[in-house]
């Protein structure tokens, strides 16, 4: 693996690319029904990848249970092998489901719901699941 020089965000407005940086893309963005949607990492770089699901329909709500009640499920494959299945937490309010983090071959479930009104503003989450600005991320980098 090689070092990836910056933070990237793949989502409906910035779908990524299979052939250039970030070497990951939102292959299928289902906007008319209930999925599935797929994201593929073509070249994995050193560092932590975070996978989140945003409830765009209810993005402005501050008390929505729709995402939690959706029975959404994320399946993670390595090639054709299913390596993890995660289900949205039940009976929790929120519009952003932070599903898991991937660091090399390790998948760490986060499985929390918080609120976010803008898909483009999805932020990184610390161990306590509190949203952070990009500048705050530097405080949590490991020492060299």
C-alpha cells in the first residue's frame, strides 16, 4: 500500500473514479427505490476508510427515525467473498448512520446514528462519535 495524500469523500455529488485518485467510486447510486447501492475500492491506500449512510430524504429533520426504521443493511465484500454484514441500529433517531471503519483488513463497526443535513458535509467521527471539523482531525493523528 502507498500513502494517500489527502482526505476524500465519495458520494452522489463526487462519485470518485476507478482509474484515478481516489481509486474508489460510488458505482450505483439508487435514487428511485431502495437499493442496493454499491461502492468499490479499486486500490486501497494506507489509512482509515469510513463508510456512512446519509438519509438524504429526511436530511433537515432533527428527530427522524426513518433511517433506523428502514432496515438498511450494508454488506462488505472482498472480491466475491462476503466479509461483513451490518444492520442499521433499531429505534434510534438520526440522519447519518456511521457504519464502520476499514483499516487495511480490519473492519471496526461504529454503528451510530447522528444528524447531518448536508451529504457534502459528512465529517469524520472520533471514538466518542462526535462530529469534528477537518482541522480537528489533525489533533488525533498518530505520532510519527
